[in-house]
């Protein structure tokens, strides 16, 4: 298995805006071979930001990479920059091979 996570730093007071963006979007993940599950995680807050992470589990790295090159990926991310005002910079991608 393979896990792809994006960390997002969201400006204070915009946490629900961020959650609503994710609730309202169609990710098209269910149409992509190798996709297993997705979770949006809310982490700690401080005076500067609240940490969120998107967590997607895939059968393999190859399946994840195929997703990033697919039409479904382009559709899912078509409006990704529409609310730049709530982010403290771009997301940080972290990828992991499951070893146990």
C-alpha cells in the first residue's frame, strides 16, 4: 500500500471554510483504479494557523502516480486556487510506502 498526504496550514477563523471546500468538491477518486480510502484530518491550532492533512490510501505508488496524471485529477483540482486567501502557503505533499 501507499499513502499520500498533503499538509495544509489554514488561517485562523477559516477552518470551516476549508472543510466546506472539501465537502463540496467531487474528487473523482472513486473512479480511479487502486484508490482505497480518503480522510481529511484536522490537527492542532496555534496563533498562526490550523493544520489539516488530506490522507489518501492507494494500492500502490504506481496507482497514485497514475491518478496525478489523469483527467480525474485535473477535474478534481480545477478550482484548487480559488480560495488562496485562507491558506498560509501551498500544501506540502508527503508520501509513504506502507511497510507493516
